[in-house]
C-alpha cells in the first residue's frame, strides 16, 4: 500500500522525522518497504503570468512577465499555451531540471535568446519530472499560492507499506492515520461529509435485492444525476498517482480515491444502463459470461458472485465491473455502489479468473460491512463536488448479514502474564483506548471488558488484545527471559544420529556432501536403466509441476548424483567423490508417501590426486567396496554381500549389501550405458546406495568390550591353489569356522601360467590366537592341517608349491 | 704476561666464531685448551713468577680457561644444530615438495549451518525431531489457521502432489511449521522441539529464489510460557550465531498460526544499519518469524489454551550462509559444483 504523507497529514499530525515514523510503524507491524520522495525541486516557485508580449526577433517566441510575489521576472518562452493569469512553475537560474530532449538533468543558466536576456524559465511537466508532457508549460490550479516553492505545494513523500493480511483496515489512508495517531498518542480528524439531496428518493428510482446473503452481506447505493464526466482535478490525480493508481475520469477517480482513503472499494455504474433499474446480487448462473472492464470475456462459475440487473450480470462482485454498464464520456447519471462481500468467495473468484485487483485485495482480507455508508457518503459528496449533479434523497442499504460483535473480556493481569511484562493497568488501557477500543473496567480489579471498533475485524480474542497492547507500548518494552521451567525429557531421534555418523564417516573418507533437488524429471530416471524402459512403480508426480525436469518426487538419489558427477567432470580432472544423505519418496496406497532416508555415494576418476609421486591408477570396484566396508565398520555392523541384479549397475560388478537377512543397499560399477546416458564418457564410475531407514534398527545393538589378547598370536601364511570359480568368501568362511583362528587376511591373489589357466592362487595370513594361554606349534599345526584338509575336501584346494 | 693472555683470548674467540664444523672445533680445543696449548704452558710456568704477579696472572689465566671452555660448549651446540639441517639437505629430500595429498571431504554448507543452529538450541534444552516433507493440507495450512482462500496462502505458492491420501489433498510442505501440530500430537509437555529440512514453493528459480530450500522451526509448549521467553530465547540464539555485538530488532509481524506475532532482524552486516542494496535500504536483515502459538492451534494440538501457552519460530537457512560468506546466488547450494562446495 503506497501512502502519501501529505494526504496522511490531513487526518493526523506528523511531528517526527519520517525515518523515525517509518521505524515506529515497522516496530508496530506495518513495515515501510521504501520511502520515496516526489518532487525535491530547488529554486522552483509558483508564479503567475502577468503579461505576454511577442519576441522582437522571433515569431514563435514570447516575452513573458511572471509575477513571483515580491518580484517579477521576464523570460523568453516558446510554449503555445501562455495565458495571462495562469499559475505556473517558475525555475530560477540554478534550478536542476530535466532536458526534454536528452532526458538528462541539467542546471539552468541565464541565457540570451535571440538577443533578449532570459534568466529563469517557465517549466513543462517533463522538465520537472512529473510526466512526459513538454508540448506546453504546466498550468497549476488557481488556488496555487504565488511565491511559494513548488516543492511545498506539489512535493510529497510516499511510504510503501507492507500491510499484513490481517490488517485490511490499513489498506487505507485513514487506517494508517489511525495507527500513527495511536503510536504518537493523538486523535485523528476524519473528513466532515455533507452534500445536498434532491427531493425524489433513490428508492423511487432503483431497487436492490440480495439473493446470496452468504456471499454479499451488505449492499449500499447512492444515485447522482446530472454529472459531467471530465478529468479530475490535478490534486486528486496527483494523489492517485502517488498511491500507484492511474487517473481515468472524475467519477472513476473519486471511487478510487475514496477506496484509498477509507479502504472501501466502490463501483460506479452508468445508471441508465442498469436494465429494469434493478440491482440483484446473486450467484453467477452456470455458463454465464461477462465482458469485464478490460474488454476480456470472463467465464463465470456458479460459486462466483455477480451484480446483475434484470437481464444480465453488470459486474463481477468485488473484482471488476462489466463493460456493459461502464461509466463513459456520455454518462450523466451514476449509480454508486459500496458493498460488502464474502472474503473467501472474492479470493476464489479473483484467483480463478486471474484478476487480482485493488478491490479484490481489500475484500479478500475482510473489511468491515460498517465501512460502506461512510465511504459511500464521502464518494457521493466528492462526485457532486467534482462532476456536478445532484444526489437523490437517501441511500439504499440492504444489510442481511448484520452481525453483532460482543465485547472481549480479558484482564490486565492475564495480558502481563502472557507477555511476561509488567505493564500498569493505565498503560494497558491507554494503549487500547488510543486504538479506538472502548475499555470498561469490570468487576474485579484487573478484569476489563473491551469493545472492538468496527474497523478491527481481526481482533477476536484476548490474545489479539495482548498483541495490540504489546505493539502500541512497544515490542522493545518486552523483557528477555529464558525458559525457566524443568527441561523436557530428551528423546533424540536415532535416525538423526545415524545420519550424522554416516556424514562424518564419508567426509572422513574424502567424500564431499551435496544436496540436490528432491524433484526430478522422468527422463533422468529413465536414463538409469540401460534400455530406458518405464519405471515401476511410477514415482509420485506433482499435480502442478513447474518444469518437466522437476515433475516427480525422487524414488532414488542416484539420478541426481550422476548428474552432479557429469557436471563436475566438465571442470574437474581429479578424483571425484560425492555423496548425498537425503530422502526418497515412495508411493503408498491411500496414504502419504513413505519418506526413507538414503545415503548414496559416487566415485570416479583417478584414485590419487595428481601429484609428483602419485601412481596413475583409476578407481575400481574394490574402491567402492572398501568405502562401504569402511562405513559399515564405522557403524559397527557386519554385512554380507550377495549377488544383485540392479539394472543401473554393471551386471557382473555389483553386490547387494545384506544385513541380518535383509538387503539394505547395493554397490557396484555404474553400467556403461547408464553412464553414457548421463554424458559421462571418460571414466568409469562406482556407486553405492544404502537405505538408512532399514539399516537403522541393525545399528542400535549394544557394543561389548573385547579384552586385548595377553598371549602372543602364531602367524602362518598359506598359499592355496583352487579352481577359478571358488570365491575368497567361500574359503574365508571355512578358515574362520575353525577354533583358535583370529584375524585372517588375504595378501595375494594370483592367476597365470604357473598354476594353470583354470586355477587361481589365494594367499592368506592367519593369526592363531588363544585368550587364555600361549599356543604351541603342535596345536597350531593341527588346526592348520584340519583347515587344509577341509579346503581340499570342499574345493580341491592344494598348497601352492 | 697479562697482555699476552689478553691477546690470546681475542685470537681464540675470534677463531672459534669462525669455525664451521666439528673437526675444526677439536683442533681449536687442542690448540687453545690442550696439554700443549699456550695457556697450559702459561699456567705451568706460573711457579717461576714472583708471588704478587703469580696471583694476578694465575687468577686471570684460570678465568680465561673456564671462559674458553664455556664458549667452546656453546659453539658445539650451535654447530650441531646447523649440522643436522645440513646433513638432511645433503641426504637429498626437498622438504618444500608438497605432501602426499589426502582426499578432503566436507559437509554441505547447509548441513554445517543446521548443525551450528541445532547445537545452540540443544544447549537450551530443545530436541531435534523429524517430520515429513510431503504433507497433508491440514498440517501445512488448515490446522495452522490458513484455510482455503486465505490470503496467506498467496505468499506460499504450493506444489501439490497428484495423489490424494484417502481423499485428502497432499502437498510439499511450504514451511517447517507444518511439523508443529504433529509435534504437539506426539510429545507431551513440556515441549521444546526443533525440526529442520527441505521446504518447497511454486517459485521460479533465480538468484534469490529456489523452488526448494531449507527451514528450521522451533516450538515450545508448557504452562506459563511468555512472549518474553520467546524474545529471550531468540536473542540468545542470535547473540550466539551472529555475535554479541550485532544489533537486533524484534518487531510485530503477522503469521496466522501465532498471536502475537513477531519478526526478528539483525543489523545489516554490509552497511551496519545505514541502508544498502543488500538490506533493501532498511538497515535490517530479517532472520526469522515467530510468535505465541495461536490458541486455536494449541487446541488442535490437544492443549487447553487456558492452561498452556507456547511459542514458535521459523527461519530460512540458506540466507544465513549467504549473509555470512557473501554468497549471491541461492542456486549454488543445489548445483553440486565442487568449486563452490570445497570453499566451506
Ligand atoms: Zn545494508
């Protein structure tokens, strides 16, 4: 809401610097977004043309004498609209003006024009920066005081206020004036409205009925006949422009002016165009359409309210008038509407028709039905004043939606307890009274009965009064205390701790965390499978996606990580290790989706940073496997790995991560075709994805201390030769199944000529260990023999020669 | 004789100063302190001197001897140090060569910021709770006094899910305040909870807007919680997050789910309050919205507003690192660009 300070001053005195006022308003809830100065002219005063003579040396130029109060100046002027007696803006030498040709600011110098000295200038609107007009000089109204500086007369300051949705009353000059008055402890001066009426009553000429009182609780109208449509006077146009509205003609401008002044939208109909002289407030019929003032045909729905005459809709109630009843140059009789409409219905209508307007904005925030009569009377008065004509006797007032509001009972003690303040009863009552509330001290000492003024529809209960008290006395007066009651029992969510641990581990492993959008495109998801078939189950789709790239709720993290890898590969030649810890969203029948916490990591490129010593190696499958094993070790869980069929991964280079019989994730090399689909061509990439929601219960076990062995271990190295199809895991499981076997590490894997093509050699270092005594060589030999014979029996394993 | 000793001292010390390695030190010792040295000779020949002279020369010569010995020790230590350095250089490593790189991983700046805020509130007795991002209209709007067609919905353009949960509309939560009713339903008073995470808006992305960003909300419900408690808690947070000296502003604002409502701002770090482009000439940067939980919201959460009161606050996270590090584009947070992420 743009508010002219000059206009405000008509209702309330402003005795403090405007920056201080802006601060006070902001502290009380009305933030001033910008403070804009209009004018700011120096060395420009109001003059009056006293004489116009032809220039001796030029046909088109004149010598103009301008009276400036105490003195008189003669200037050369070429404007076509010079008239003796007109009030004009006179710029002295030294004034800063806008050059109409270049648009630049120039400082006015004295000049000789065709041999005649001219010091000063009569200004056009463009030269003053008021408008684009520079064909003629600006002519000021007759009441403009000669000799006064133009800045005092035309200059203004505009506050652009951020009005919160609860304060429809502050979408008006008077509403803001009330706030300022309360904050600066003074009263306000409202316009005194009076106008003459003719003998014939409005009821004899127009009838109003409300068919939908739920959507239209009140409808008031006046009738003014014999008006003459013309531009509105400069002062009104200036105020409308200052407040961001475009002047149209005197009648329409009055409706806008009074809307800005009182906050009540008004609408003027060309009265003879109302068929049957009847206004009907009703719901739109199904399939009904209306051409609105902007010339667009609007299809209406049956839950929208229209203002209709006997035959058709003439306005979309509270949103926009209809072209069929619009005030035009020929209009002589005006039916003026001031009504109250249901906020929900107006919001719905304006939103559905994409027609937000100054009027709808006020109605949808809920203005008081009591506003109609004062605003209607003010507008009627102004139309008569500016457009002539006479008002029919009386005002039509159909008011089926009248509601009585009962006072709110509260207590000053309760307010203090709630705010944590120690305001006195006088302070509290004083604050409320300043806002126009009537406060009556009730039976007990601290109880008060507060009657709410009609314009404050937002005040409904005691807490609302507490806020009024706090903001008028000032939020700065609220003390700062810390919560002093007993601390609640802490029940931290275990998933949060797990996420933190995973994040810390992976950053420790050199992984960079990324956060990507939870919304993905179907295309990116399809790229995750080599043959790009449809995804099952289909992820959740948005009803109103902004783009196809952000249309679905992600069912996995890997698509975004592959995009992130591809993006970084454009400028990174070194190793890339990325991970994301975030949610995936899986559809559930008749319910909100399941949000599962997942961690996904990706690595690609050289294993070591390029360095003066680094080996030139690339990441491979065992790097990603090592990361996952390291992570699981950090989490103190033991997983087994099983074959997997994840179609985003290389068919033979992937494994499922299995814990306590259930699959919690997968790791492996990204399928080359998938990589290609994501535009990653240079390197292979390795990925893991673990469902932390499934992992969580398996990480909650209690860890127990293992004593440090007090007796030395006996170390034995054995090199086995087995068939190529035998896996390390199979061999390991057997070795570990024997007693006294401690740590087993695989230190060599060999395939080659020496041992025959279909065989491989696995070399293990086994630590034999007892916690209770020192093993003898004989004991160890015995176990080792047992191990070898079992391996020979199971896999045909032999010792490598 | 004394002059001879004085000359000897000057010469010995000068030579010692100029010695460069340990072997020279030994020959110096032999030369000046050895059994055949001039000083030893002088000491030995003292007996031939008259008694008076013997006393003075003897004292001086002994003094000189211990002084030379001390100087010798000093010099040895210095040389050992120098030698160590020299030896390593001779052994052939260039210590200025870069160390073997270890991979560095970092948490995302948003994760880091959240952690920092969590720690502050946890120290004030708040606990972190989890809440869904995909929500029912009820928790995000309706239950928070934002029914359909409420103008407050206009400022939170919503992304809707193309599915209904048992006929009820589903949306991507537009604010973390959506967790408040769930927390009230789940926990028993006294409640002091914070929750944080992603929120979503139907908003085209540009340097200052993103369809997805992060928020953190706090909620306290108990008997006797006051607006002063809210102010004190938020000031404590701001002092710890922004520093003791940062000026703060706590002013009236409106949110449908609180009454009274408030907004907290910190003095602009660029202009210190005089007004600049960053703060939109106001001198203040809004940090969070807050207020006392609205009685109707308390009721919906299962609390009698006549008995219980509470406060709530909510803040956007991205703007905090943006202000702290001077980041000028919110999209950088979700672009996964290592050149950006490595800076934090
Ligand atoms: Zn600033």
